[in-house]
């Protein structure tokens, strides 16, 4: 998979990075409620190299998504969020 394919894929980056390496970590920059939405910004680290920032953002009325974002600590959320039944997609890569 080239970088363009990676960026336009709407699936989980967690899954994609774990296909590349078994050494995958997240560092939470912040996870907080904003005036109109909830945000979680993480630094994705693969093989001890920072490779990407990930911003997850949802309206405050999306209780399901907020629960996932605020209760995961430094765990990847991709597998939960992008499960087919959730119909959640990435955008604005």
C-alpha cells in the first residue's frame, strides 16, 4: 500500500499500522470537551518513531463516540470505532 492509498482509505489506521509493525503506541496529547464538541488528539508511534497525529472529534450529543474517546486512555480506538456495525468513517486526512 502506498501513502496515497493509506490516506484515502476510510478504515482504521490502527489496523493499517499494526500490519506494518507489532510495535504500535499512542501518546495522548489531549482529550477534552470543547464548547461544541469533544476532541482527542494523539501522537501515533510505530517502531518508536512518531509517524502521525490523529484527531478524533465528535458533537457533544454523540454519547457513544464520546464514551469511546474519553475512556480509552492510550489505547487505540480504531478497532472499536471502525467496526462495520458502527458505520463510522475517517475523513479529512
